[in-house]
C-alpha cells in the first residue's frame, strides 16, 4: 500500500510539474514577440476557417504554433468576430496582439487620391485602374464628385467611392452656397459649381483663385462674354480626352453651348470636378475691377481693368514666350 501511495504521489508530482512547465511554456509563447522586422498586411478571405486563418498567420511568421492560436481564439471568443479583409500587423507583436487585431474588425484601409480638375472620365479611369477595387460604375455627372483622398478596404466596390465623392460634393456645395457673398450673379449652387470648375481649370496658383473668380463675376454682372479657353477645350473634347494641342482661332468659333467666346453666361454644366478651394473662391471672389487676365509667363497671370491694359499684358506674354 505504501508503494502504491508513493507511486501515486510521484505520478501526481510529475503530472503537476509537467502541467506547470507546459503552462509556463504557453505563457512564454504568448508573451514572446514574433521576430518580424517590418509591418505586414495579411488578407483573410471570405469563409476562411479558424484553421485556415492560423495557417495564414503561421506562413507569415506571425505565430509560432497554429494550435495555440486556435485555442486562444476559441477561449477568448475571437474567431466569430474576424471579418474578411486585410489587416495591418505591426512588428514585434505577440500571439494575443495578433488575435486582438483580427478580432477588432478594423480592416486595413488603403488610400486613393483624385486631383482637383479631373473630368468624370479621368475619375473613372483612376477607379478602373485600381485592381484592389471591384465592380462596375454607373454614370457620373460632370463636376459632381469632390476630388479628395478617400480610403477603402481591399475588394470594396468602386461605386461606393463614387457615392462618397458625390455626397462630399453635395455637402460642401450646400455649406458654401449658404455662406456665399450676397452680390454674386449666380442663381443657384449648380451655377456656383460651374463657375468653380472654370476657375479650377484656369489656374493652379492658389493665391490667384479669388482674383480669377472676380474677373468672371465682373464679366457676368456686365453681360460680357466670359471668353475662357478651358470651356472651349471642353466643347471640343467633352472631357473624354486631352486636346493635345493649343487652341486655334477656328476653335474659338465652334458652335457649342460650352464655347464662352460665342455664347454669353456660364456653360450648361461644369467642365471638371473643382476642389474645395475653387468652390470657395467662386463664392467669395476678390473685390476688384478686373475684366481681363492673361498668363504672365512665370506660372501665374497678369490682370487688367481695361482692354488697353490687357493688350499690353498680352504683348508682354508673347515676348516672354
């Protein structure tokens, strides 16, 4: 009997010691950062099992033991929370860190940027060229998309970004229209958008936008032709391509409602997607008497109140050119 009790005690001791050692080893694994030198982006596919997720992590050197991750995820009820998509795993993470990142549901967001002044076709091209997005696009009205940087997760629908841009444009237009200068010769926020699109195409110099706006507003008030080249270019290309050449005198006589050398007032639609700064400039033009402007030859423009002054500026520009 004594031998049996002694044997039981020895076996119990060994089992207890083994359990303690195993527990200590597991705790060590849980606290040990993985030797990853840089952040990694991993992708969880729709329908991936917990075993498949563990395999993905193991192949990317983010866990040491697949079974331990599976057990940890089950005990902490993490697996049902893991959504399909991409996750950013920083360097020096532990197994619990990885599990918590996946269980948080915070997908890695990528960025896509649209520059001010793009046409609807150019916006479409950017979206279709991005292979991380999917799906087709519905028609987009010219100028109704706010050019900004948008975030998306891998596999997101292209149309969702279009809808975000349209919504953003509607919000900024509504806000700026409500705060516009009282004496603007514009009937509604759609006309504000059209004017802003012309300003966007006329200058890339931020400090000039409000001054450019003043020229067009002054002309509209006097019933003068706007005579702006970007609208003629749009009349020729319809925003579907680059003109690829300089405008000619013949171009200025083209019969199109977008030809502001031939028809008074604003064109029927925007000619591009203007940025917030150009929309603000259209709503708050400088108070000037300028009616003309021409390129200065150094990236900006020279402004004039009279045709005589303007002709002097034109000759100066031609000389520089």
